[in-house]
C-alpha cells in the first residue's frame, strides 16, 4: 500500500494520561450539554422547539441562492434560524417560512417577515396568506425513542466487536470510545452554540460510525501484532500497531476531509453547520481511535493482571 510516512515511532500509549485529562474535560462538557438538551435549555432547532409558520405567496420562482438570501436576512433581523420551503403548482408560488418560538406574537412575526421579504426582493410583491403556531416535529416521545435507539445501537456495537475479536476488552474499549465521541461532539456543538437540529444529530451519529470503523482497523492490527509479537508486551504492541496504520489513517482521513471541506465552503447555509460538525468530528474520531480506544486495552490488562495477583 502507498505510504505517506514510514517507520514512525510516536509514543501514543505513553501520552495516554494527557489524553485522559483532555478527554475527561470534554466528556464532562458533553454530559452537561446532554442534560441541557434534555431540559430544553440548549440552542435547539425548530424541530425540537416548535414555532411560527408564515405562509406567503408571490409571482415567480426563487432560486436556491435567493432562498439563502432570505434566510440570512431573517437571521440578521434577529429572528433566529429559519426553515424555508418553496411550494409551486398551478402557476402559483408560495413560501412556507418556519421560525422558532420567540416572545413576539405570531402577527408581529409575520409583519416582520413580510418586511424582510420586501426589502430583500422589492421587485416581487409578497402577500401574506396565513400565520399559525406549529408544534415541534420531534416530540418528547420521539426524543425518548431516539435515546433508547442510540443506547441499543451502542450495545450492539460492543457485542459485534466482542464477537469479532473474541475478547470482552476489545468490545468495551470500542463502546467507551464511541460514547466518548458522541458526548464530546455534543459538547463541542454546545460550546460553539450551534443550533442543534436533526442534521447536527445526523452528523454526530455519522462521526460515531466513522470513528468505529477507524477503531476496528487499529484493533485488527493490534490483534495481528499480539499473535506475532507476544513477547513485546501490550504497551509496545499498541504503539507499533497505531504507528503501523498511521499512513492509512492519514490517507483515508485526508480524502474524507476533502469533500467535507468542499461542502463546508461551498454548500451554503443549509448544510454549513452539518459539514462543520463533520469536519471537526473527523479529527475527533481519529483521536479517539489512537488515544481512547487503544489505551483502554492497556488499562484493562492492568486491571486483569491485578485481579489475577489478588486471587493468587
């Protein structure tokens, strides 16, 4: 296989204590963010909060960049993030603009939205058709079901790794690393005050899957080296294994970053936060494979050795 760098001897296992401190802080932030989300105190999207929908009619088709201008103008008017859907049929064009709940009344919001539309496109006669309060598309029951779905998915991941590598320590390490990525990514989103939408949730779960794939590659190399270099000890085997797949990780991670970066720069307002979360998460997933999942195997061995000595 083509290698960018060869024969690296980075002491990944030796730096694990610093990684534990760093990851511990980020996980605590993630747990705090998770509680804030459950309490509804985070920057939740319209899907979770509900809001007001303003329906307007006009006389011509709007291009995607025009919709982006409207969204930016609404955000600039401090009405928050918006969901905008263009509907056409029978020679009629309509905009369905959905805004998060704010203190203003529905009538006041609709007037402000019409004013924004008029300033953004003065040549188009926009007319208000209806204004109504709408509930969250993701209700409490669906949120609870989503949490349980993620829980059982993590359990399934642990079982898969356990069956594949035939040892419990690999399964537990993969489970902890995956949970680490989910909570840390949620904490980063919370710190950046990004609006938590279904796209952001999708990005977090995508990163968890990407990180798991990278972890499996590292675990495969560790298992292979444990068979051929058993006398070296697990500490050296981990360093040897991670360094062995380092070039592969850089190649795959780099090629994955390219389309994500293109999406971040050229994708527009709708996908900006989604692609930003993916961009950060790719680095996070690689980090957890090196400094979280692999060192847990070392800690597990220490605990197992201590238990054996205590029994003797």
